[in-house]
C-alpha cells in the first residue's frame, strides 16, 4: 500500500476544512482585502445586513461604528476557524514523523498519556503516523510526541488570541484589514496570571 506524503495529506485536509468555511463572497473580500476593497454596492449590502440585525441591542452610535464591529466580527470568526483548522491539520514531530491532531486524535492522546502515567509497566506505545503508518515509540519518545502535539495546539491558540486582540483594538476598517493570519508567527500574547 502506498502511503501519501505529508504535503498531500495536508493539502487535502486543508481543502476539506476550507470548504467547511461558510463565508459568502463579500465576507471573503472583507477578510482578504478589507472593507474598503468592497464596491459601493457591496458596502450597501453590508450596511443593510448590519441595520437588519434582529433583536440586536443598538448600543453603537453611528453606522460606521456598526460596520466596524461587523468587520471585526467577520475577521475574528475567520481567525477562529483558521485556528481550529491549523490545530487539526497536525504537525511534524522532532522525530520526523507527521501526526494528526483532529479532535478524536487529541482525545486519544490524552487517554494514552493517562495510561502511561497510571501504569508504569507500559514501556512502549504503537501510534499511527500519517507518513509511515503505525510505529513503535518508547514511553519517552511517545511523551515527547504528546508534548509537541500540545505545544502545536497551544501555539495556534495563542496566535488566535493575539490576532483577536489586535482586531479588537483596531479603530478603523483599514487597521482590521492589516491583521493577517500568515503574518502572525510567534506572536506574543499577554497572559494574565490569576492570583491564588
């Protein structure tokens, strides 16, 4: 049986997840190019959508404020979906193998880690990689993979939070448009420590 390479799996899964994003054409333009890239007609469509919000509490004073909040919400929703997508795409471990990290994989990893912690007699773990199928890991090797999977997820979540903070702090549509997922590698996030 021929195993697909990492790049093929990643591209196929990325395409599936992208297909699940239910963004209309106008929202795609807002996300990719910014609100000011819309035509006059498209801006009118957004203005109508914002003003037709059922049951919304009208706390914003101007239409510009409402549109800015709409643009921010679209961008943040896109970043949230992208974050989930990046987590589920998986990662390449320091051992050179590619591991999936969809929701089931994450649950299974937590269960396996708990088994290793609870039963010191376990000396190895057979775990599936996407590049070569199942391989045997020593307990230490598998814990390294687990820690890298956790770090991969945490990095994506922190990146999302940093981008969300930047979008929320934006004062106009142009500033929102400048915030891009691809340009946000290794962003710092302010982490608040809770007093115990």
